[in-house]
């Protein structure tokens, strides 16, 4: 396994690999890896000649009041996990390497990035689409794997790839949960034992809403109201609990076939997200 810290090293390596006919799979991450990340890496490993994992806490997707500085980092551990899963290359640039000090170009998706996390984190998706574009140009992947844990991000990336004609396939990885149902996240590290227990209410609320909507699709509002109450009862601060058409991320209509019920909530100062996607 090779670790590249500079953009030039990665791009030269990737271009040479492509010229020699190799396929490249990319898994972008912010590090502090867990089984959710590893499931994406395993998908890439099964399909590509060369697997590249980026480990970069991307400053442009954090607002000034958010957790960029405290975001958990453990490169040694990440590298060991990647080695165990037969990753070929880790790309781990620092902030100065990734962005020129006067960088002034961004990639902006304007529809799917508006609701849900886009409403409470207005510059988040701009940071994501910009860094993913840069990673695509640097790693030259044939395909990239993204997790359904960040379902809106996955949809935004797919839209960007379609709209801007990137010759890259985007592959979904299933949302991986801990045994008790909590969606795995690097941010779970912030939770106290008590907060972690109370945070299970997010998944409970989503499952309750899913069951209620499937039983009576005409009463989505009631189902969402009850789901919020489940999280509030566990002393979580709800950012949103919404049910949207998975294709458009707009309010569901009579034509909606695929629904996403998504939630974001704070436990203590930690903001967690989760979702359930299902057919109506
Ligand atoms: P992050 O490091 O949190 O930015 O996530 C990097 C990639 O891993 C994204 O595509 C995430 O959707 C994915 N990911 C994070 N947590 C999970 C999980 N619990 N299950 C599946 N994929 C995940």
C-alpha cells in the first residue's frame, strides 16, 4: 500500500495506471474509518484493479461554527484498516496541499442540495461537490463508491456526475449500523454513553415512521410528527425529520414510488443523521 500526500503524485500514478489499462475504484472519506467505510472499500476491491481511498477532512464542507477542528482523526489506525482490506493507495493531503490559498472556484448543485442538510448547512454540499470533483480529477476513477448513510450526498453526487458528464460510475453502498441499530459514523465518537443510548431514538423514530407510512400513506404528516416526538422524548434536538420523494427530494406526490424518510438531530453538541429508504 502506498500513501500519497501530494496531488501530483496521485494524479501521475492514476494517469499511468489508466494508460496501462487498469481500472480504478475510488472511496472518498474523511477518515476515522469504521465498518461503514470498510464496506465501501470492499465493494471497490471486488470490482477494480486499483483501489484508492482518500482520507481528507474537507474544510470547505464545514461552516465556521462547526466541528472541523475537533473532527476525529487517527491516520495510523485508518492506514492499518486500509492495509487489511487490500487498499492500494491512500491519498491523504493536508489542507494547504488540497486547496490553494486563493482558490476561488466551486462546483454547485442547485436542486437536490437545497432541502434536508442543505437547509441547515447552506455551504455543505458546495464543499462536497467541489472536493469530490477535485478527487475525481486527481484519482481518475472508473467508479466511486458512496454510502447510503449520506443519502442526500449520494443523490447530489449522482446529479453532478450526470449534469457535468463525468465518465465515472457512482455505486451505492448500503447503510451499515451497529448491532443496536445506531448508524455508524465517525461522529459517534463524540457521544457520551448516555447520549449514545438516547441517540438510538433516531433509528427507532425512522422505523416507526416507515411502518406508519406504509400502513397509511395518506398520513405522512402524522407519522413525521410522531417520529419527531420519539426523538424529543429522548432529549434529542431535532433539526429535521422529513419524508421526500427519493428521485426529486421534493414533497411526495401521488406519483411518488420511492420515499426517503430522513432525520438529523443533535444529542449534546453532536449532530447525527440517518435515513430509511423504501418503496411505496
Ligand atoms: P465520511 O468519512 O463520513 O465523510 O464518509 C465517507 C463515505 O463513507 C461516504 O460515502 C459515507 O456515506 C460513507 N459512510 C459513512 N458512514 C457509513 C455507514 N454507516 N454506512 C455506509 N456508508 C457510510
